[in-house]
C-alpha cells in the first residue's frame, strides 16, 4: 500500500530524468548559435588571402608604379618628346628664315593689302603719295643730272634700266617725274607679306615678287623701305642710293617714334605706332629664344635616350638629372612661346583695327603665325609628357 518506486518517489530524480534531454538540446542550440555568430574559418582564410598573396608575390608592381621598368613606354615617351621638338624646331627655323632676300620660301606672319574703298583711305593715300613725291626730290639731289633743255631731271641709269626692260619708248623713263609714276609702294595692286626678319611684296599687276631684309612686322618701316629702294633708282649709284635712301627713311621714322615716346605725347595714333614698332622686335626675339631652348633640349634628350637604350638601368640617376634639366629649359620655351602668341595676337588685333577703322588696308593672319601657334600648343603637350616621365620614372 505504501510501496513507491524510487523513480516515482524522488521528484528530483524524476525531474532530472525528464528534463535531462531538454537541457542537452538547449545546449546544442546555443552552441550552434554561437558558432554562427563567429566567423567561419573559410571566411577568415578568404580575408587573409590578399595579405598572404601580397607576401607570396613580393616582385609584383603596385598600380601606382606600373610604369617602372617598362622599356617600351620609356622609349615611346622619349620618342614622342623628340618628335614634337624636331617638328616644331624645323617649322620655326624655316619660318624665321623665310621672306628674305636669300630665301626661296615665304611663310609670313601677317599679310596686308592697301585699299582705297573709303573716302578716308583715299585721302590718306593721296597725302602719302604727295609726301613721297616731295621726298623724291631729295633722292634726285643725290645724283640725278639736268637734261639738255634744263627743265627735266635725267638720270643715265634710268635709260639703261629702261633698255633692259625692252620698253617701246625708253626715253619716257628718262624723266624723273615719269619714273615717279612707276613707284608702286602705295598702290592697291600689291600684297605685302610680313615676317620676322623680312618681307615680300607681291606685285599683282606685274606678276612678280620682291623680298627684302627688314624688321618685317614693322609695317611702316616696310613701306618706307620699299619706297626708298625704288627711289634709289633715281641716284647715280642705285646700290649706294638704296642703302642711303631706304635706310634714311627708316631711321627717320624710328627717330620720330623715339622722340614721340620720350615726350610722352597723349596721341592714340602715335601710341599704337610705338607699340607696333616694339612688338615687331620683341616677337622675333621670343621666337629665337624658343628655337635655342628647343635645340638644347633636343640634344639633351638624345643623350638621355642613348644612355637608357645602351646602358639600360645603369645610368638611372644621370637620366633623372638630365630630365630635370631638360624640363627646366623647356619651361623657358613654354613661357616664350606663350608670350609670342599673346603679343602676335595683340599685334594682329591692333593692325587690323587700324585697317578697319580707316579702310586703308585689309589685314589677315598668314601661314607663319599658325606655325608659331602650333609650336606653342606642342609645348604644352611636351610639358605633360615630361612630367609623366619624371614622376613615374619608367626608365628605372
């Protein structure tokens, strides 16, 4: 009657037997959750892979230094720089030497043609021709001789020149006044092509061209030189007269400008004339400095390229020094090229404004100016190429 089994009588044991399995299952669930909350070993290995791979591949080049040690890229950069320099240098040299007495080519910076379409232009040309006629008497006094009737000045050289030209009536050229009619400096049938150190005059009526040495961008000096050269034919010694008359006209004009500049006269026309005269000498000087710097850079770049090709990595420090020097010199050509473009553009704007306001001339930019502009643009490209070469150092 009072008989109980131990299992049923002991509640603690019964509880232990009944709840034992539950307690173990809860423990397993908590362990599983804990395992899920912890990073799995595979993931840890995945995270550590990039680090281990970098340690296992010590010779791999990082993206920042991907150009280092590249022979093809180094030679390509050097070749591009040399190409731009050689092309620009050749173009500038040919342009600077053109439009001169001893040149066979003319690549002018600016071209202009006189015009008489407006009343102001006609009046200016008439006054200029009258002044030229007055000045011609000075040339006559330098060596012309009176004729037999004593009324007309005669120069024996004019007759010889007329015979050489096979004129139908050579005696017409004996008269100084008749010859003055052939002085065509101020006619509208000529196109003046101006360059740095010379100019050419295309005579459309005659189908011929004459080139002279002069500060070509100084258009007033060009007109005076051309008129003086033609009036020198009135002297007994044309070659000597050419030097005396043409040069005296130009020097007189420069003296007037110098005097006007020193007096500080508030005259817009004189200020423009002085400015154009100065620019006509500054721009050729800047272009000349650009050519010199490009020539020096070209030689140094050839030396650097030769050291790299034949010595490979053995002269990296010397190449680095050469590149720094090259870049410093290139900055000079970059500045001078930029200034020459700015000043030449200003010159063209001033000159074309004078032509448009008075209607006396039609002014246009010509082939030589585009060569200067292209050279200045190429300087910018070369500057970037040099910076890439110096900063990335592919030659190491």
